[in-house]
């Protein structure tokens, strides 16, 4: 279960939430690369899917994340999420990480590695 985590980035729209979390733990418990995880929450079904990060790219204006399942491009205010297998494209707004959706907290708290 993920019970000790911090939300680093949060994007959402009426259908889904994309979130990056930092998992709390000592340096002995976690490698630096394992401290951060990305998830996709489908709001209607409440299905939580781990996004497998392959690579990243950043510039002062925009950041990109390339996942096994998808692609995410974002800036300070919004994001575009493109699904790999059906090419669905979603526009999301960046949200304050201090006030996440209650369904997201429930799903993350119940997630097992």
C-alpha cells in the first residue's frame, strides 16, 4: 500500500487524472529513480493505472514524459496526454497538489506494489 507519499504534479479534466508522486522512504529503502511514480486515474471507473516512465525531456517552457503506454507534454498551467494504443488525446489543467480529488487519494492509498 502507498500510505506515505507526496503529490508532486497533478493534472486533471472531467474524465481523468494524471499524477506524479514521490514515495517517502529512506535512501536505503529506495533508489532515487524508484522514489517517483506516475499514475493515471480514470474517474468513472476509478481504475488506477501505473504509467511506466521510459524517458523524459525538459526545457524552460515545456516538459515531456514518454511512458510505455502514452505521452505527456506539460507546462505550468496545462498538459496534453496522448494514449499510445488508441491515439486518444486529452487536454488537462494543472491543479494544486495540496488539494487532490478524494478518489485519487483513495486509489493511491489502496495501491499495492
